[in-house]
C-alpha cells in the first residue's frame, strides 16, 4: 500500500509540475504573441480555469506528501519527502501571498475594464510563477529521489 501511495503522490506532483512548467514556458509565451486583446483575454480565461483547479492540486499534493512522510517515517528517504512537503508548503504560501491576489484581479479583466498597468501586473505574476515553478520542481525531484 505504501508503494502505491509513493507512486501516486509522485505522479500527482509530477503532473502539477508539468502543467505549471507549461504555463510558465509555453502557454504564456503563446499568449504574449497573440494579436490585439487576445493575450489579456487568454490570461483571464486561464486565470479562471486554472485558478479553480490549482488550489486543490497544490493542497492535495501537500497532503499526499505529508501522508507519505508519516506512513514511511522510519524508512530511508523519508527526510527527502519531509523536505519536499516543506517545499510544497512554501509553494502554497507563495501562491496565497503573491500569485492569487494578482490572479484574482486578472481573471475579471476585459479589454474594457482592465487597468492601464495590466501588463506590468501580469509580468509580476510571471516572475513569481517562475520562482514557484522552481520550488515545485525541487519538491518533485526530492520525491523522485525518495522513491528510488
């Protein structure tokens, strides 16, 4: 049963990392290249869609990692899982304090009501997101190392 939990947790976190990596390095670059207001409209839609999904994914990943650490407390590699869980806590805190406030504003914007500095706000979100991606990549790497 523990093996199944380990693999499931690693897959869930790995998929989350993949989605967030794609947002950072693929989707946002595609959105930036769209003509007219399409960039802002795409980001607003993405903010609504992923803004509803990602909190569950982040918290779920953290809970799964914590359960893994507790279930395997005396096993070798558990320290790596604990550090990975701590990094996932950091990613949740970063999300709540830095990214969610910007996302909550951005997901309501339309070409008619967006602020003049909307691009600067999206660039700030992107920078915070790059840092968060680095944190969750590190967490995923530790989970993989603990798995093997």
